[in-house]
């Protein structure tokens, strides 16, 4: 087996391990495979062959080439993260005696603050989102649950009735990394789900939100429905599932000030991911200050 083929085998072995031991999602595995394929192609072009021949200088050259090819700073950071994870695995296995990415940094990522709806916009979308047609109950329940519990799109699409405790006002969701968490469900979301369950009939293993043929609703269908509902209301905003998750997080943090609790509700592994909402909260406070303080108001 050639060195290049051996390197590819090591990558595939690591991806299989990620899928088995860490239960990484198909999307995560696909992203790692794409990123590491770039590294393997670079190694072949540079005639490096094996990972042992990689060093800091080669990795910096690799990052620079990808940057010049048009890869964004965020994508470059993800690429470096995939490489570092692979190198750590190979070092634990005794197949690599150094970390080629040690000290290698990608360009700084300027994070954009997420867009959110204000309280009135969120209420208007939900209250007028469920029309009177056959999809009305389902759409209203989806909107209520998104805003009530801050679920990811994949989490909502994968829900079964057995995951809901409507009497207790809770939902059990399977999040990233196959981690389970319990999230509260608000009173109005519970009422909307009960109405949907009465019409659909609740079977423990049945999907809460159904698409064609009774199968679980697809992410694309949810995205299309939210877009349709927003256009029907004449909203100029681009309404999508993650906007409702951002809105939930921002409103929770604004009301409670409890960053750690919001982290748990969102299912973030790293609190740094949640901290972006503190910037949103500060922007809101700054607007209030600018409009209220005598020395801040513009004449």
C-alpha cells in the first residue's frame, strides 16, 4: 500500500471511530471528510505522502493556499479543527509523534450577531402563522414549540409523541453529539400540541410533525412553510427555524440574565457559543440607554 493510500485509510478509520464511539452525526462526518480530503490532496501534490512528513511550515502553506483559493476564515477555522482532531487521534494511537498544526492559526473570524425578532414580531408570527387550512394546527404547534423551547430544526423534525410530557410541560430532545436534554415547553405550546395530538391521534412512536405519507416532516418542508407563512403576513424579514431559536435565546437571556441556564436550554457544549447572545442583550440595553439618558439623547 502506498503512503498516500495509507493516509487515506487512517482518515477513514478515524471517521468510522467517530461514527461509532462518539456517534457523530452524518453532517459532521461529511464535513470532516470534505475538509480532510483537502489535506490529503495537498499532501499528494506536495509529495508528502505520510502524516509524519507534515510539519508546521507545511500546514501554514496549506492554510495559505486554501485562503488564496477563496475559503472563508470561518471555513478555514473549521478545516484546522478537523486536522487537529485527526492529529490528536493519530498521536494517541502512536502513529504520529508530533502535532503538525501546533501554533498554526487561521485568519480571525469576525462573528456576525444573529438576527432576532422582537417580542411583538414573534407573537404576531405565531398567532397569525397557523392558518385555517389542514396544515394550520401543525404549523401553529411548530411555531409555538420553536419559540417556546428553542429547538434546533433537526431536533424538532425528529420528535416523537413519546418524547413529549405535556402534563409536565417538558420535551426530551436528541441534540448534537447524540446528547439528550430535557427542555421546558410553555403553556401555549402545550395547548397547540394537545390540539394537534387530538386531530392526529397520539401514538408513542409516531412523529409529532408529519410530512407526506405520515413520515416525519423534513427540514426542507419546515423551512419552506416558515417562508410561506412570513410572506403571507407580508413580513420583510427572512423567517427561518434558526431565527426562532436565536429569538428564544435572546429573549430568555434578556429576561433572566442567566447565561448558564440559557446554555443548558440550548444544548451548547461550550458556553462561549452562548455568549454571543450577551452582545445582543447589550445592544438592546444600549438602545434603551441612548433613548432614555439625558446626556445620551440626541437633540
